[in-house]
C-alpha cells in the first residue's frame, strides 16, 4: 500500500502535468501550455499560468492565471482512471470572428483510451474576461466587445454527450445590466438548449457582434426566453418575451436615426411577434404590429401618426450616396 501511495505521489507531482497537457492538446487538436505545479495534495493540484496560444487556423486564444484540478487518488490507483474537476482562475479569453462568420473554430477530438484514462467531470471558471472581435460587412476585424463573467459552471455527462452549463452575471464592460444563461449542449444531436434572462441590458455595444443593415446605437433589452439552437444549420426555435426600451437605431439609407423605439415582443417557435411597437424618425411617430417569421419573413402593419408634410419630407430624406 505504501508503495502505491508513493507512486501516486510521484505520478501526481511529476507526471500529471505533462499527461494533462498532452491530453488537452490532443483533445483540442492544438498546443496547450500547462503551467508549473504550484501546490499539490493527494486530491488536488494547482498549476500556474497556462496558455492556449494562437495558431494559424484557430480563432481563439486564452491565458489562465491558474488552474485548480481536483481528483480522487483511490480511483487513479485502482482503476487507472482520473475524473477531473477543473476550475480556471481568471481566464482571459480572446476570440476573433473568422472571415466566414464563425466564432469557434476549435473542435474536440475524441481520443482512444491509453494506459491512463482521463475524463473531464466538471469545468468551471471564475472571474473570466472575454473579448470578442467581430467583422464588419466588408470583412474587416473591428475592436473587441469585452465581457466579464464572474462564474461559469459545466458538467460532462454520458460520455460528453450531455453538457449542462450555467453562466451567471455575464455583462458587457462599461455597460448596464447583465445576462444569466442556463443551458445544455448535446454534441451528438448538434443541439443546444438555452434559458436566457436579462434585465435592462444595454445593447448598443452588444449589437456590434451581429452583422445587420440596422445599426443599434443605444437602448436596453429585457428578455426571458427559452431557445433551442441547431448546430447543423437549421433555424432556431424560441419561446418567451422581450421588451425593447428607448432604442436608437440607424439605417444606412436614411439620414436620420430611429429614436425612442419601444416594443413589447412575444417569441413563439419561429415567430417574433410585435404586440406593441412605437418609434420616431425625426419628428414623425409611427406604431406597428405584426410578426417576423424566420422562414417566411415580414408580416407587419405600420401606421404613421398625423404629422405635417414638411416633417414627412424631412424624415424621408435619404442619406447621400
């Protein structure tokens, strides 16, 4: 027994770090630089600063201040299996959108079992900083949209075919409001279920992540919705409600922005239903009702409030081409 414990200690201290690094590199199909061992016990390890460096074909990079790994030594000694509970401390993640519009290019590669089977049981993160650099319609990289994420939790179940996860208090740096996301990813089915809630989330900066003919400059969003995302190209479905408040938006063809835009929205399957929509273009006020279907397009009825002809002509003035 003493020899087994001595071997376990030797393995933890001298071999676990390179073994985990090699396993992660193979899993991600890219290099992973695990830091030096800073602390060790019979049930945990702490690695120093670790890096997923940039590569020619990967859009994501990450630097982690420390990695804490919890495990069961008895399982290692008796089954040659390590189920790891991993916590990333202060990860700094940078993602650049590709020219084809993708955000995540790293793919998990299933590995054949070796002499030691390493399984990821949980993956958590604390005090994360995230920077997403979008591309404009011309394909040029733009300054990043920066987020803070105090807490992220995930589990890997049924041979990684079910991955429940939770993001708490995700917020845009220097922006108002936050987002809570609870979901489950099912890689084999290529589906992700999400429960998303926000309360007066400032969307001006956030809107830069979406390529659209409408440039949202300011305003807030309150959202309570369940979303099913398909990773095989099919359109998403959703259920819930949303409210837009005091949104200012610009359309390139018009010289003036839309202002004081407020809307009560219901989400039903693939319908975005506007139950109360009000906006202003210059001095012209308008209201609208109807829906946008992700498959069939627009079915909206708009009504312009009584206004002077001069105001209508000013509002309709097109931007110089």
